[in-house]
C-alpha cells in the first residue's frame, strides 16, 4: 500500500491553492459543513467567535505535573488547562495529559520518615509537600500531605478527599483530670427535692439594686499602716501570728439580726459571706450548702458550723486544682484541706498585721459578739455594718422586698488628702509554683516586682470564685479601697513560715469589672432564689451545690435535722 501526497500548487503565499482537485479523501469535506465537494477546508470547523488554541505556550505558569494540593485546593487544575487549549475550541486537537505523566516527577517522592509538627491539634507546623503523620498533642490524628491544617480532633487529610472537620472534637478542656468530689453534706433519703438550678441559667439574670442603707454599725477599727505599701520582694516582711478573737457567727445567731427581724426591718436576712456565695455561685467548683429557714414571711440564710464558709479555698478554679491525698497515704501540705487552713490562717493574721497599733476608732455600737467576762484575748478590730437593700422589682410589687445583711470593714485608710475611707484587707497566698495544683502560677519571688499584672491575671483565673466574692463583699460593705496582699512561703516545703512580698491597692468595682463580675447579675440570682423559697410553705430548706456538676439543688428537710 502506498501513500501519495496531494499536489499543493503555488508555495509563494500562505493558504490552500486556489483551484486544485482534491485527490485525497483526508482533506475533503464532501459537502459537509457548507463546503463544496473538492474544495480544500481548514483542519477543523472554525467560527469568528471561537478562541484559537495554542500549539505551545512557553510563557504560561508551569503545571506541577498534576494537581498541587494546598489544604484541599488545586493549583493549575483541568480548568486552567482547558482554557489554555481555547474555550469552545474543537477538542480534536486539544492535548490532554496522559496517565503516564502522573507518575513523572523531577524530585524524590519516596516515602519520608514520620515527622512531628507543632500544631495545637494537627499538622499546622508541617512543611508543605511532605507526608506528615502526626499524633497531635491535644486530640486528633493528622495524616496531611501537602501540609494541610488539621483541626482540634478527628483525622485530617489534605487534598479534596480529606475530612478536616470530621471525628471527635478534642481540646484543652478534655485534658482536665477526671475527679469525683464528695458533697459538703450527705443528702438523706427523707429530704424532698424541690428544685434543680443549673448555673448556665443564672448568667442571664439581672436586677439593678440601689446602694444599701446603713441601719447599725458596731465594733471598732484601726488605721492602715502605709509603710506596708513599700514592701517588695527584696524588702519583704515576715508574717506574724497575732492572737485576736475573730467572730463569724451565722445569721440566726447574730443578736443584731435577731432584733432587726423582730422589728420587721426586712423580709430576708443573710451575712455578706452567704450573700456573696449566692452571687458568685456560677463560678464555684467546690461543694457548699446553705440552710434556709422560713418563718412567716421572713427568710433566714444560715451556714453550718465548720462548713465551707469558715475557710477559704485555694486554686479552686485552676485547670488542675490541688488533689486530695490518696487513700492510705499521709496527707501532704498541698492538699485542698491543708491549703484551705493555711489560707484562712494567713488572711486572719495579715489583716491584723498591716494595721497600726494604738489608735482605735470606735463605732457607734460596741462589738455585739465580744464578752470581756468570757474572752481572755482582745477582739480583732473590725466594724460590722448592717445594711438594708431593696430588691423589689420596680413597679411590679405593692410592698418593697427588703434584705438585711451584715457586712464587714477591716480598717481605715488615711489618704494623702486627709480623707479617711473604709477598706477591706485580703491576702492571696503562694504555696509552691512547681507543685501539682499550682495552676501554672508564676513564681512570685522572681516576677512579682516586674510582672505583677500577669500574676494578678493568673490569680483571677485560678481563684475566680474567691476573688469575685471578695469584690462583692467589699462593694456590699461600701468600701472604697481593697488592699490585696501577696504572701508566700519562706520555704515551699514549710507551711508554717510566710513572708509578705507586696501589697496591691484596687477599687472594688474596677476589680470586679476586670473579672467580668456583675453585681446586678448577682442580685438577680439572689432574687430568683428568694422567689423560689417564698413559694414554699414555712419550714427548713437547704441549698446544696452539686460536687461534680454546675448546678445546685433545693431540698425540703425535716425541722429536726441539722440542729
């Protein structure tokens, strides 16, 4: 079989010859597409609106011999290659990559060694182009070619075939150690459950309450020693134990509240410690309980003797709170109970040490709890202010609902201008920044003078409930200033000796705002609990904070219990 080329005719110009009979059926159209028989035509149908293709485009961006993966995106995909051949052009002469070129590469594509990234849960720190097979530090498994960014959990694979948001969603909160705490009081079978209040519901409550009215002021105060403001880490002062009698009686044992209730000064009675606990209930982690007694139209909120209200917590809100000693082992000095006793001891003595000796400012009424004939030690200087707050809903109630609370003032500050203001004095304590349960605290002795703001921010995170309660108590008492001491152990392994490293001065309302604590929200919580109790008949009730869940329960208990 032979092949004969057609005669082209003149070669002096571009294009087909004018009139040459076509001898080969290869170049004939035989009347198709509007061409006459024997007339030469173009290689493919063409119209003016169609885009001409390119035989070769040396200026185009090189294709990396296939799809370039960038987190599931393609580089020069088939869309770009189709445009290079011309939009709408006849695909007869369009070039398409074959299967052979998919395996062509100019670099070494052999399997590489498994690498560890630095991402929070995926291969965020992985290099592009390699194969990263990473077990993430905090949840998730990542197998991401091309360096795709993995999520916080599940498996993440680069390219279009991956599922970056699938699987279990892990995170830092999942790393919190699982621990089961015991309730502050054992619930008896004959207690009747009346209400369950979940803490997330409390965040939406709000009640604006005006400044309280002073009813009575008892006790005495000393002036604050301003020389303690110059205390620093390099010029610390040892904490001194001072023998004074402290009083923290419950509501129904307060003789002043008993008299005010008989005079019908209010319908609700509570101490500032109990009131602040209800206001900050959603921040608490450790269990607590409040005994409520309804007599006629009056409510009395009480604490149990030796209960959680008599001691301070330490790092209650820390990511890894202090752990209890294992059963059968000797309790150390960094367990929750030991730290609670240590913090309570520090606060009592620190509030006395920073006051001046001698000059005493008596209040209109003497200390209602101190009896000279019985006590051998002098009473600690403290003022008890009984204040009345109107917690009525504006325009919705015929008679106002009044609440009387006993607040405490720790001292008097003589300012440079000569003005004297009431202050509250509290202390934060550091036990061991490297011990379990420290909550990632910064070492005070090395950073307190230069990074106090960071240390205070850490304490606001680890002790959110305690600091919010202190701010609420200061605002309720009408204190203009809050003195916050920083007390640390002299030796981290010795819980008996402490040193005062610094003292900070804060405005209670500004301090509460920094912690995102709203007093109006606290009043809303109190009013909601009062409404629930007012719907119950006369009797005794108890509010119990669930030890392991963010909720509290209201029980009706027999009248003879808890006496």
